[in-house]
């Protein structure tokens, strides 16, 4: 549930703080007043795309804060992401005037992707243009798949498809008329590289040798300095000081046994220092400043770097690249054997795919029938008594494998009894399509586990008694979910449990949007305004009062 929304310097809003309650919250206002700002701000907080136009003119940043009560699944998700697992969650989005943005969950910086993942678990926004996307076959398929109880069926199809695609690409890469040309080119590339010891260990040794030779003078000077400090003829060397300290303590340790351990430690230090001196002398004896060797190593590295650029890989990736080229050449040169193997694997994977696609097809057929029946029932309630939606699911046996199966899913509708169903775009008018879209959204929203539903003017093209039914449907949804609805229809608005009115003021310098939380009398006045007319008469007010009373009698306000 959304509890609190705070907006700063967002579009035409300076400062806005709103507390939300359960049930159905209506958002209304004059056309162009900015009713969708709340929805835009909520979407932005939950990962929608940000740009500089969202920041109020003359301001540096826009900020949106939202506080939610989380369902158990979202709490578990937060815990997995180590973002606190409290039942409440604070989400923040900050947009700079240059269009860049930052996201936070419980005051911890997160990516936009994480905001979006959280948002998908909390809010489902149904936009006013949803009926337009409904005409797309991809959207129709997603609606059917979205109601699947077992998502593993679709996931298995997608996984097998990826395996099939990989094998198909490998087989295609083996054959073709240009196979001999590929072999010749690969052989040239391999021969160009195989003259070098291209292993990760060899490159590491080469770089280490270059580092040593390039810093030989410095190594010599510093090693000699260290040797002088450790051991020289003067009394100030480390060995001399350690020996003197040991002798001093040996003279008195018989008087206090606590000195015995210290004496042993000093003796060990002398031994370790002597060993270090010996190693340093040996190192210095064999350390040469060999400019010729340095030049040779530098030339080797330069040659390999040139080859890396030529092959368009990084210097450190040369071993893996050489191995890849060698493997590809071997596969092409052994075409018959490799092609036979790949064709066998491909046939097995294709058979697995057909089995998985058939299981997905059967699942879709079952879901489509149930979904179509529910949507048809809602269409009847929305003033289309003879309307019927049919969801046709047909398997295209000749279609190549795809990540979503080979089914063709099409929504067909008839608005008059006795007429055969036809595709939506060929039958439904704009108003009918809006009602069908709303019926689909109501049905799918009931099946969704998302706790917050937002409807942004989904009642476009609807009026009269049908609008009242729409309002009742939304109120019914709000018995189990929190529902926010932007509407211009009084029949819908009067069904709400809470009512927000958006207003806009314009002066010569700027435009400001603000929102009022309406009490009972203000709701009457707003419903009267929505009923129409430049002048609000006593009859209009009485009508608005009656509509609200009838709604309240059927759907008592929920406790906050």
C-alpha cells in the first residue's frame, strides 16, 4: 500500500505532500490541470525513465519520495538485496537539471533497474492508451502468459530455444559456400599468432621481466642501500645493533629469567637478518643492467600489442583469442565430423523444443478459455450485452523456434449475437475498444498479486450507466487492493472512498499545480462540476449529493 508521496520541483509542482489511505482514491480536475502528475511522479520513483524536462523550470533538482507498506514477497526481495526487510519501505528518486538521476531504497543508493524490479512488485499502472496497445499481438500473448500459474513452462521453452539458436549458429558457421575462404583466413590468423608463446603465464612472465629490466638501476640502488643499512663496517648497521643488544642482555639475563625470551628473539632476529643480507648479496651479484635485453623485451611486447590491435582484442585477451581461433579452424577443417555432431545435437534439441512448445500451447489454450469467459462477462456488465471475446490460440507447425513458442494468439470479438468473432481492430469502435480494454484490465488486475492498482483515465469513451458500472468495478477491486483512479466521469468519481482534486494557477511568471483533499461537501461540489455546465445550479448540486449518497449506501467508506 502507498502511504505517503512527497514531490518537490517536479514539472509544475513546487511542493506537494500527500497521505494515502486504503480503498479507491479518485483524482479529478479540469482538463490540463495536471492530474497525471501524481502518476508520473509515482512511476518515476519506481524506475520510469527520467529526463531534464521533469525538473521544474529554474530549479536544480526534482525529488520524489514514496513510502509503501510491503507485501511479504517484496520484504523477502529487499532482504535478499540487503536493503532492509522492514514492512515499510522508503523509495526516493532525485533528478538533476541535466537529466541524470539517482535512486534510493531505504536511503541506500540503487540502480534504476532495482527500482523497476521493486515497482513491478508494488504497483500496476493501467494507462489511458492501453486500449491501443491491446491491438498488438505481442500484448495479447503477454496477457495470456501473465495469468499462467506455472511460469516454468514458458521458461523451459525459452531456455531450449537459446540452446537451439546457439547450435544453429554453430552449424551455419561451419557450412556455406565461403567455408574454404573462412578456413584460409583462420589459418592465416592462427599462423600469425602461433609463433608466439601465447599463454597467460607467458604474458605474465614477459611483463614481469620488462618491469624488472626497466627498473634495474632503481632496483640496484635501493637494494645496495638496504644492504648498507643491514650490514656495514660501522657500528650503526642493523646487524651490529642487534648483536650489541644481544650481548648486553646476555650479561644480565641470569638475574631475571624474563629476559631469556627476549634474548632468544634477538638471536632469531640476528639469524633472519644475516639470511636477508646473504640473499641481498646474491641478488645484487646477479642483477645486471642489460639495455639490450630490455630493448628485446620491449620489442616483443610492442609486437604483441600490435597483433592485439590488429585482431581487435585486448593484450591480455590474446591467449583466449588464439585458443578461440584455433578451435574454430579445427571445427572447419573437420567439417564432416563436426557437422554430423551438431546436426545430431540440433535434432535432439529441436525435439525437446517441440515437446516443450506443445506443453506451453496446451497451457495457453486452457488459460485463454478461462480468460475469455471472464472478459466476456465483464463486457456484458459494461454495456455490451451481446459482446463476446474469443482468444484463439493456434500452433504454427511450420514456424521456426522462438523464445515464446510458436503459437499465434489473437483476440477476436463480436459485439452482436449471431455474428462470428473477428479481430479487434476490424470490429470494435473506439468506445467499444475502451470498454473491452477496461474489462481486460479489471480481470487481469484481479488475478495479479500487485497490491496497488492505478487507472489513468481508462474510462475514455465511456459514459452514462456504463460509467457507473465502471466505478462499481473499481470500487469492487478496491475491497482487496489499493486503487488510484484518474477520471473525468462523475459516475466513476462518486464511487470513490477518497477524493483528490487537482488545480492549476497561472500567472505571468509561472504555473503551479496543487492538490486538495476533499471533504464531503467539497466532493459534492466537485461531482457537480464534473456533471457539466458553466453554472452549477442547485439542481446540479442536488444530483451530485444524490449520486454520492447512493454510492455510500452501497459501498461504505473503509476505515483508514
